[in-house]
C-alpha cells in the first residue's frame, strides 16, 4: 500500500492509530513517527495534566500527540490559513476539547499571550531562521520545570539560560530537548 503524503498517524495515547490529514505545502514537514516516538520517550509517555504549546503547528503531529497522551491543554499556533483550517477540522474530527487553535503568527502570539506552559514545541520553517528569536522570547511563557523541544536543520546557538537535556538527529534534522536553568526545568 502506497504511503499518502498528506496524512500522519498518531502513535500513542487515546487516539493511537488515528490519521490526521493536512494540506500540501513546502513548509509542512510532519515530525516523523520515529522522531515523535523518541521525543515522547524523552518527555514520558503520559503528559497527564500538562499545558503544551505547539508553535508553528503545521500538521499538528506534535500537539495532537501530546493531547492524545493526556495533556490538559494543547495550544496550537499556525499562521498558514489552509493548515489552520486542517488543524481545526482534525480537532473537530477527534472531538478534542483539550486543543485550542490560533490562526496567527507565532511571534505575535508570544507577544500577546500571557500563559505559561510545561512543554513547548518549536518546529519553524528552517529557511526563516527564527529559533534564536523564539528562544529569546519564550522565557516568560515557561512554567517551573518546563522543557522546550525544537527541530532544526542546523542547531542554533543555545542561550546560556538553557541546557541541552537530550539531542538526536534523523537524516538532516537535529532535534533537541532543552531545560531552562532559570525555571528549574527537569525532564522525567
């Protein structure tokens, strides 16, 4: 059976094996199953009670995975209107009451939203080079013990207030889990 490129499967939790559909776009690169499996092993299989932020949500693979694994709330932020419409359709299809979708720019979201989160996912379009700016802005949004997951083609300079807790590579993509020294971040 040929793999469809516009869908991704949730790999764990209550929606395990459910398919998410998303539009074709050069900037939408769903985090592969193998990488998501590793990331959620790093985070712990259950995110029960956690508040998560999925910036540049794209297909929503990371955010839906977190919600499926018991996150109390997942906030997804996606600028692309077509991708955002797909996120909203997937939320409705799953009846995911713990997911909130914002169709807006991630940086303006960080400037205006006052909430804090336990887990933050960053997977911005690589060509935009936004990771240094995002890492500089995310601090006030991190709860005590928060961790930040990021994907990048090239690992950016990590500000001194963060420690790389875990790091791996899949193909040409680096993925890291950061702890914040300022907020006492510790992974499980």
